[in-house]
C-alpha cells in the first residue's frame, strides 16, 4: 500500500522551536513520493526528478516515502544495532580501529567525534565549544563488501550474531535506493539516466549506525550536542532516523535552523559536499545538526537511533564539473579530484587530523 505525501505531512512530527535561532515558519524540507523510481514508471520518473532537482538546488534535503525497502530489512537491522549498542563498553571498544587512515570504520565511543571541526576553517572561525566536548553519540560503521572497491575487509562483531547478515541486507537495499536517486539526479541535470553508473560499480559507500543515548538524568558537557553542525561527505546520504532532533540551515553564518520532519516510514535524503562540487555549486550540501532534547523533553525524546548510508563513488573515480552545470556565465569552480582522496580529506577533518577546507578549495584565478 502506498501513502500520499499529504498524508505523511499530517503524520510527521518535529521537535518545534527549542531556542531563539530556530525558525517557527514550518519545515523547508519537502516530502517526495518516489514510487515511480521504484516501479520504473517513465512518466512518473520525470515528475519525481523535477521535484528532487528543485529540492537539491533549493535546500539539499528532502524526505522520501514509498521507497520500496522492505520493512523487515529495516527492522532486522534496527534490532541488531540496538543489541550491539546495549553491550558493555569493553565489548564495543574491541571493534574500535587503531588507525583511522587505514580503516575508517569500526566503533567510535561517546564523544569520539566533533563533526563541526570539519567546518571551522571553511567559515573562518575557531571551534567555540570546549574542545573536550565531543558529540553526544556513539557509532559503529562498515564499508563495502566488494573487494574490488579497494577498501579494507569488513570487520564485524560476533555479538549479536545476526548483525552481519542484517547489515549486509540493509546496505544492499540502501545502495539500490541511492542508484535510483542518482538516476533521478541525472534526469534533473539533463543527462542520460545512466550517466552516473560508470562510477558506481566498485563504490566505497559506508553504513554507519548511531546511538544517541537517552539524556534523561545525565549531565551533558557544556557546548556538546548530539551531532554538531556539519555537511556530509559524498554524493548522497540516506538516513533512517528513530526520532526528532535533526535540523537544517541554509546559512553559513548565524544560521537559522529548521526542523526536518520526522516520518517513521520515510527516509531523509541529503546531498554531500562531493555532489555540491560535482554540480559546480548548482546544488547544495547543507549544514545540519542533531540537537539535544529541549528542556523538559529528555524523557519524552529518549534514546535516538539512526542508520546513515553514505553513498560514495568508486575510489578512483575522477570528479570534475558536470557538463550541464558549466557555462560561459558559470565556469568550473574546482579542479578535478579523485573521489577516494576527497572522502579521506573529509573524514580526517572531522576528527581534527586534516585541514577542514581542503575538500572545497577553489581553482586558482
């Protein structure tokens, strides 16, 4: 059974205003029914591609419904993720990596990442929150299974015993959705529908599970929030969220934050910096964050789990401005870059081990 975008809007929940900088004008993130992408309906694809293209240009975020991923695939991954995070910290730390540059996956403990570090130099300011205040979340991530990707072999825990199979199934379904979205991107950018396919057969996409612990009765370090303001890395992110709190802002300075609708049977889609660069800044990779529960709401919001699929290209794919995004009035802004090198720059910047503006360095005049 399909559902209409209007019905979803009526059912969606958002956290509302939590501080003075949050907009009260409603969500600027559209809800898009992608059933035609799932069914292959040619006429419907054109309509959906137009809606997606408008969203990518205007805000870089949208929510999809009627996505075609089986509920049991989502539930199985969700349940196993919860079981993993419920283990003692000693068990989880066994899955931590010793070298982020060699294996950029595995387990990251509470406070182990400060996503906003990757935006400091780009906006010309230093980190204003205490440097010890990491984001209030823990994570576990895997990369591709295909050895042709050139990425290291997956490392998966033995407990829970269903996690490996659940992650594998979810990963493949999310990757299939990403390819369908990229076909819509191509249509919206006036390219052949399969224009992106040649760069996807050995992709290095990552699946990250995230646990934002229940904040009821705990002391959150000053300046720390669930996920600090950042933009994502690659082409597109497919997010399955377990609760409200995600916000987006089009403003780089003094941002005005808007709530992203939380829809239980939908996915949040957003563009990464690589797609922004690829489209010559025609499309947006937009600042977003996950806020702490508002005062008095910690018990109601509780724990927040998320599954984020970060779609990336083949490691050796060369990215240069898409032809339809370049003209005499809009010359190419960036030099060509290898996708794998771009992603590693972004990843190391997020943990303070690389310059935070290298990935968007403009061409010399």
